[in-house]
């Protein structure tokens, strides 16, 4: 059986972020193809008391698709890029736009090895979405994406036009991507402590977080990124203002015993710091602990 021919958009990786984006498209009549590892007949997004059901199936065999699409929204973790390579080969023609909804600032370099065709567009995901025990996904904020201001990125913006997912095209995309990286980096503390946003209300954790965020900021500036001195406190303030039970994807993976995105969220600070001759003493402790929590042994 081949995939239906009326959908020109595919979501690869129908996890928390993928489900939210698929639901946003479905609400306005642009139901995408759903491609993943686990066969499911639907996806469910919970937004407060409202439930949005996206009809499936979730396709699990790239060989069954039989055609390419205009736009791929790639929502797999960076630890799953290699496994997603078959989907990209099946779905992408030379003019297919692939928007990479992943953490970090190295998405294009990492994906290029596994995307032989297509035009790649990085994205910054700003909304919290959390997988629930019943298989649904809970949306815990307004949906927003940031993309570079390019013609390929406008394909993504046009596809999401009129949906609940606001798309910002920015000439300062690099600064936005690094700002989100700093936010993700400090969230690594949650994976090590098995605690949620409430932990940032502790004065000792707040102090450590600010020190680490300033270390990350120094590296970002050495990379040519313009971010102000106020950014560390703003990021910490966001965590402190969040509901105490707000989690993050790296904590979810830690709790489930899955590999962690420690390198693209935290290791990059140490790597780029070494390349620039910048000391990163907090990273030098944090990164080995996250790597061991992810990869073992033991």
C-alpha cells in the first residue's frame, strides 16, 4: 500500500514536537504524512482540556511511500539522525525542503551526511511539549518556530501559515539559535538531578546556573554571536517562572533510559571553548557526567 497522494508535507519523528506540529497542520486541513518507528493509527495532542487527534497511520516502512513530498519537517532527536536517513532518502527529491526541528546549532552539519537530496533549513523550537504516559502529547505553551530569513525557510512559513504555530523569519537566526542552546544547556542540570523546573528556585542551583550560562555566553560570543549580558538572567528567570513540574526533553530521555543529546546541548560548549582557547570549567565537569548518564558503562 502506498501513501496517499494528496499530502505534500511529511512529519518524520512523531514524538512530542512532531505531534504538536502535525496537529497544528491537521487543524487547518493540511494533514501531513506521519513517519516514524512505531506503527500507530493516530496521534493525540492535549492543549488544556482540548484534545486534537491527527489521523494516521504512522508509516514505519520508507519503501511503502512510493513518492516524494514538497516539505519534510524532521522532528527526530539528534541521536536518531542516522535512523531517519532512510526516510529522507524516500521522501526527498532535489527540490524538497527539509526543516530540521532539532536542538543545537550544528543541525545542518550533522544532517548533511544522511540527506543526499533536499534543501536543508535549520529551526529553533520555542514551545514546550511533553509526552504523556497514555501516548498523547501535552502542549504547555504557545507554538513558535524561528527560521533564517531565506527563500527555503519561506516554504516552511507558508506551510504553517494560518496555523497555531507562529513562524518567525529572522536575519539574526544564529543569535536566536545560540540563545536557545544556552537554555538547553542549563536544562542539562535537570537530567542529572532528576528534577524539574522547580529546582531553579533554589539559591544554590540559581547561582550555579548563572555561572554556567555566563560560561556558555563567553563561548557564544567567541563564535561571533551577539548576545547581551542580560541573557543568562533572562534564561534563568524563564525557568524560575515556569510551573514547578515543567520538564525538558533531556530529562524525559533520562527518565526513560534513552540516549541523551548531551553533545549537541552541552558538549559543544566544551568543544568550541577548547577550539577558541576559552576555559570551560563547569562544562568540564558537567559534560562527562551527562555522557556517562547517557552512554555508560555501568
